[in-house]
C-alpha cells in the first residue's frame, strides 16, 4: 500500500483539485525550476542566455494567449498585434518621457488591456471560423497602423527603443554593487523570468479560482454558462483584456531587451507561432504555455546549430531550389503543428502527465 | 468617366481572381465546415506545376493546365486522407490550425523544388491587350473573368442536378443523416478536397498568366481573398463570386481615390480597406451577406 501513501495521485476532496501545487512532485519541480533560474545565468554564455530571454518573453505571451484560447475558447489570430501595441507603447514612453521600468511595463499592460477590451465585444457576435477571420482582419489593420503611424512607430523602418530597466537603484541592464556587476544578458534574464514567474503565478491563481472556472464554462458551452448565471459579456471582454495585457507586457519586455522594433516583428507568422506554442505545449494548462514557449523558441536554434551538418541544407536562397535553414525551420514548424494536433492534441503537458502517471503507478500500467 | 470605367474593369478582373480563390474555399467549407488556410499553398503549387508542364516539359498550355489541376486535386485528396480524416469530430479551431501548418509545409516544399525566383508560365496570351471602348483590358484578365463565370455555372449545375453534388450538400447540412441515407461521407470529403484543389490550381494559373508570373509569395493572395469570402458568406458559391467582385472593385477604387486624397491613411491603405468592410459587414450580419444563419440549440 506504500504506493499511494504519499497521496500524490488520489484526490479526496474538491479542495485538493484547486491547490496551487497539486502534488508533491509539482512542488519539487517548481523548486528545481527556481534553482535553475538562479544558477543558469551565472553559468551560461551570452548567446544561450539571449535565447532563454526570448523564451521568457514568449512564455509571457503564451500564457496570455492560453488564457484566451485554451481557457475561454476564443480563437484569435490577432495576438501579434497586442504584442506590437505593448512594444510601441514602451518605445514611445521611453523616447519621450524616459519612464522607469514599472511605469512603462504597467502602461503597456494597460494599453494592451484597453485595446483588448475594445476587441472583446466582436467575439460576442461571432464564433468559430468567422471569429478567426475577423481576428485576422484586425491583425492586418493593426499592421497597417504600425507601418504608417510614423510619429509613434517610425513607419516601415521601425524605431530604436531606449527603455531603462531600472527600479530605484537596481538596474537590470547591469545589476550589482559598485564595480561587481552582471552583464546585460544576465540582468535581463532575471528581469524577464521574474516577471514571467509572477505572471504565471497570477494566471494560475485566476484559472484555479472562480473567474477561471467561469472562463472554462464559457469555453465548454457559452449558452450553458449564461444559464448558470455567468455574465458571458463580462467574462469574454475580461478574457480579451487580460490576454492582451499579458501580450503587451511581453511586447514591452521584447522592445526593451531587443532595443529595436519594426512592423515586420508583428506579422501573422508571430500570431501563428504563439498558437503553435499553445498547441504543442497543451491548450488549457499553464504548464503547457511554459513548455510550448520554451520548445518553440529553442527548436529553431537547435536546427540552426545542426544545419551545418546536414548536407541538403544550403546557407542562402537560390533559384536552383534546395532548402535553406529558414525554410527548414518553417517546414518543421508546420509539421510540428500538424503532428501534435493529429497525434497529441493535448500537447507536451499531457506527455508529461502520462510520464508522471507511469512512474507513480509503476509497476502497474494504469 | 473613362477613368472610372477602366477602374471598374480592373476591379472586376481582380475580383474574379478572388472569386475563383473563394470558390475553392467554399467547396471545402460546404462539405466539411472548415476554412482551408492551405488554399494559398495549393494556388502556388498549381501555378508552378503549370510552369513545369508548359515551359520545362514543353506541353501545350491547355494540357499543362489540366495536368496541373489533376495533380493538385490528387494532392488535395492525399491531404484529406492522411491528415484531416483523423480530425473528424475535433474542434474547428484544431482543423483550421492543421491547414495553417500545411500552408507552411507546402510553401517550403514548393520553394525547395522551384526556388524563390519569379517564373513565367508560357501562356499564349502574354501581355496582349484589347480595347473595349475607352478602357483597355488584358487578354489574361478576360480569361480570368470568363473562367470564374464558367466555374461558377459548373458548380451551380453540379450542386443542383448531379447526384454527387446533392450528396455533398446533404453531408454538409447533416453528416449523420447523410450517412444514414447511404452517402459515404469519406468519398464526399475526398471529392471536396479534389474539387477545391483543382479550382485552386486553375486560379493560381490564371493569377500567374500574362506578364505577372508566379513566385512563392503568390500564396498571400489567399489571405487577401478572405474578406471576399466572408462578405459573400462562407457557404454560398454565388456569394463567393459576388463578394469577390465587390471586394475587387472596392480595392481598386480605394487604391485610386483614397491614397491621393487622404495621404494620412498611409501608402497601402487599399490592402486593409477590404478587411475593414468585412468587419463592418460581419457586425451587422454575422454570417455574411448570403451565408446560412447558424441555428444554435442548447
């Protein structure tokens, strides 16, 4: 009977299902992740650190999109637009007012939330295919604005960003005391992952409590949710606002870290990448957002690193055909979406759950 | 006045391309209830295949087009059989994302085979134009308009009078009831993808005829055809053609009048005007102008 003595699998009360960490393993994994987050920047070089910084930014955006798509069931191809809105807000505030970190991050989040709340009502009238196309339309219109509102976005050429990463005396661009300072990449790694961790905690707390259950009820059947007394209007708008606030914060951090934003950064491809993160990671799970973001940021870098050893991959595009590194990445990206949707629609999070289950239940197979 | 006429002609020829692209969307939507985002990929594939058969293999142009249509139709059937058959009963969103993933795969495969450069199709029309009163029309455009008309009529006859067409409509309206009546839903889905692939190949070829040529970025036309399709309603072939023509004219006219008169709107405002029109229409009629209203039961 020792098998179940730690009560890792069996939940007896409803409260057990609602806990932040549902099992002993979850606590251990969280602690390991925390330790890794502290140690990694001190041991890794600049390039892997910058990749992980972008992965952290992607994590924030993916959590936001998962709240909307995975938990509320509202499909959106417009996520890239909200990321862009946050990035340009930060670029503008940094250039004109020179605001400190909490203020530009907060303002970007508010701008994102307001635009999201304005878009939300569209989802009340439309569903399924039509909602997808309208969100695509909004993305196209948004991209046009990014390309032409020269005063704020710098037009097609883009705009350099100077957004200081300091809170009071602590400057994340070069944290430390006196002459003992960390590098910019190390500093930003801590900043981005601290923000990502806090936002993950926030999202996790939303989805395991009453508002989160309301969102999931709307996802499963909006009419039934309405009958249960959930205001579909209120929660759909709130889901859009929250999701785009997350996206805008991701965009703001991106702008501050990359120091340059151009309209090409916020294309349809970015939206699809975020949706792919959710599909590959697992829709409707917070673990899935993190895993998917990490996976889809890291895989292209691995392909780039490996491409030197693959004879059929050429370095540059030619008229003779053949596939480039970029092409190979796009191909793999398309295949990943298809393979996961066909064979593992619940994503990496489900694979992780099954693996855990296997070890918990060992030597029994179920 | 002659300016306006010229614009109208240009708009109609652009619109008939959109209409052809939309007809491909509509067939799949009617049978399976899904928007096929990979349609753009099939367009490019069709155009490049025509190039392959007509220019590189030296076949007569008509034969090359027919062969390209056949190959893309078979590719459509293969896609349905390998991927989408497994997705029956899955949420719409999942199937849409599969077609999006497919778009990236097809684009990369096509560019790996034919490269990134612009190639011509070797069509017999070239850059020749004819005068129609004060307006000038490219012969390639006339063919596009004519083909869109023929395909529309053929679709109408097919859906109305042929056994398969009626079976397709039955499957679209109620899959279970259709199966109970002895219709093979699998055959219908495969047929829908084949038809859509053939229309896509035809549209892609016509898009690339004349001086335009084909390159990989042609697939973006499918994205620009969405407003046309939505305007007409997802499940109406007649609506697709009317929507295509409307959006084509709106796009051309707004390019001619909006950019010079309102420069603050930006350079390429005519690209987004169709989307704005689409969103406005959907706010008033959530199922398009001619689409079937979906009845929601609890």
